């Protein structure tokens, strides 16, 4: 998921996607510890998606806070 795709989503959709992606990361970590994971790049990719989602959420929160201050 690219950053422009994330920015096109609503805040609720980003939060839902973030929860789903965190669950996926938990499953991947479990697979890694049990030796079932063969594609290690999925861990890195999943962590980056979580970072993108979190970044956009934080940007939106900061924008809301700055708008409230200026009013």
C-alpha cells in the first residue's frame, strides 16, 4: 500500500486497516518463531505499511489540533 493510497482513505478506514495489519504482523511473528515463515520480506513490508498508516493518522490528528487552536 503506497502513501497516496493511504491518504485517499478515510480516517476510519485507516484505523481499520491499521488493526488488520497489526494482526497480520502478529501472525507473521508467530510463524517466524515456529519456523513456518519462508518469506521474511513480508515482515518488513508489513511493518512499513503500519508505519505509513500511523504517519497519516498522526498527520491528520496534528492538522485537527492546529485548526482547533487557530479558531
